[in-house]
């Protein structure tokens, strides 16, 4: 889907150079993928400390099970 965006030329040029991309489109696509990945990771981080842990659970014993 064609989209017109006003993107800072200096930022885009730097992204192409730093990322080693051949095209501006490749740089923007990679940037969007990384942005989405980072936001999803932040969502997972918010879950830390919200899960109740069973003090009787023995992870070592579980790894030894066959």
C-alpha cells in the first residue's frame, strides 16, 4: 500500500547507512519491525512480578524428569 510520509532526510539517510540497507524502504521496514518488537517486549516486561510463585515448586527436579 503506497503511503506518503514526511520523514527527516538526515534521519533516513543515517538509518540506511547504519543499517547497511540498500533502499530507504528497507530501512523503514526494519525500523518498524524493531519498533513493534520492542513494544511487545515492554508488554512482557510489565508482567514480571505479577505471577504468583509456588514456593514448593522444584525446577531442578522437573528438569531431571524423563
